[in-house]
C-alpha cells in the first residue's frame, strides 16, 4: 500500500532516522541505568534538566548564542541540582551523574531531531 512512498525515501533521511533513534535509545538507557543508583524523585527532577541544556546544545551545533536569560536559567538550574543531588559531603551519586548525562542526551536528541526536520 505504501511501497511507492517507501521506495522514494532518501538515504540521508534513513541515516538521520537511525541517528535520531540511536540517540534517544542511549538517553533512555542512561536514564534507566541512573535510576538504578538513585531515587525516583531525583531521577525525575534531573531528567527534566534537558530544558536548560537545549539552548547550549544549539549554541554548540548552530553557533547561535543563547540569550541572557538562558544563562540565568542555567545558573538557577545548577543551584537546583546542587540542592537536590549533593549530599552532606558535597558529592554526587553515580545515579545522579548518569541521569544528568541522560538529560544532555535528551537535549542532543532534540537538536538532532530538529536538524532532520529542516
């Protein structure tokens, strides 16, 4: 039924789809791995940090500097991470670090996905 449309898909779109899916898989895997070593509440909060990371990933890939309020938001986010993740000895657990890594991967996924939409 859709064979003609499938035949007309360009190789670049297939490679882009594979890259996008792979980045999302690694982000999910890292988040789940981090959940094994931290609490669900911390994991949920830290997973949402991708919102603060997207403008900086866009800066890295598209060379478009974020606006000043992005820097303020990132600073406040770092303070929030400190309150949530640091323990009494001012260290982070491995689960927190993995979950923050997954947030960066989610932000990267958004950038890659948007690149595919262009």
